[in-house]
């Protein structure tokens, strides 16, 4: 199994961080990996995270004047989907 690096953004404050995870892991594992990177996430559960797939430059997403909803292409709802299949060709 190979690893993939994914850039994540918190919509509310537009902070961006990287998570590295195996392509064979599922999206629930990705949620848990994201939580490990978040400071002050003690009261947040993995099931509370909403994941979206987008292929947008980080400078666009970081701009607080940008309506970020326009760039949220695909809501990732099935926690059993694998990271490799979800982010193919990334």
C-alpha cells in the first residue's frame, strides 16, 4: 500500500494543513487522521467531520473573500470508500 499526501482546509478559518495516509485506508481513517492534526479538537468526533473533494489552488481557498462553497465539488459521504479510489490521480 502506498501513501498519499492530501491538503486539507478548515472552511471556517481557512487554515490549511497536510495529512499523509495510505491509499488502502478508508475515509473514516482519513477523518481520524485529520483530527490528529487539528489543535483543540478534543471535543470533536471523526463522524462530525464533513469531507469534500476539490481540486483548487490553496491560494484561492485561503482567500476569505472567496465563496468557498463554489469550489466544494463532491461531498464524501461513504466512510467505507478507500482513499485511493476517492483521490485517484491526485
